[in-house]
C-alpha cells in the first residue's frame, strides 16, 4: 500500500476529518490532502505523530512504502549528481578557455576574475567528491552504475577497489600537467614568451 492510502484508511477508521487530523499533528489541511493524494510524503516527525494519533506502530503506517521512498531518495541523489557534473564540466571548460581573453582584455582584473572562477570550480569539484564519498563511488564503472541507479555486486566492487590506486596516480599526473599548462599559458600571456 502507499502511504497516502494508509493515512486515509487510518484517518477514516479514527473518524477524523482532514482538518481535525491536521490540528492534531500541527500541519495544514492541505498538507494532509497532499499526503493522501500522494503528492508528497510526510517527514519523520509527522510520521511519528501520525502513528501516535492512530495508535499504530510506525512500521504499520509506512508498510509497503519504504521501497518507494528509497527509490525516490536514490533518484534525487542521482539527479543532483548529474546536475553537479554538468555544472562542473562548464566550470572546467571555463578554466581552460577563459584565461587568455580575460588577461588580454582586462589585464590584472582578468587574472582576478579567472582566479575567482577557478576557486568556484574547485568548490564545485569538492561537491562532486562529497557525492562520491557519500555513495562510496570512486571508479568510472562505479560512477556509471550509480548513474544507472544500481550497485556493483561484491566481486565487481573488489575489482574496482583494486584499480583505485592506479587511478589516484593518473589523477595526480593529470592535475600536474593541467597546472603546468595553465602556468605556461599565463606566463606567455603576461610576459610574451
């Protein structure tokens, strides 16, 4: 059963109107209506109050909806991760493309603007790393599995853990090369050689 149907069923059994139930759990009648029509889910505080008002366990109230709520949370995490990836890709492209025009036309202000852009890009990369740490994803295969809404089985996970050491070395080398390229580009722009 869905939580909305459960709330409606127990509300009717308790012979409460939506207004009366709303008063008992400190929400609006519209909130109760939204829950019963599956437009959104109650938060944990409201669930506890509902189970208390109905005189049932929390488990009975949400029975059957745990998987739906889990899928909804997972879908939200995936959506957020994809959005952050797109923003970071734009920020990274800007870090590569913007130094020359900014320095050429704005001189010192261009450098300041580029450094601000770089700081925001670094901050955004840390957001992505936080997503990855939260969901324990490190390798490309793990990221793809996460974006598809699935987890790797234990054997695949162990194989990916074995690859992580090599990937860290490659990431460090790539960052060093990009840093060197940026320094050389800025040197050429500022000093002309």
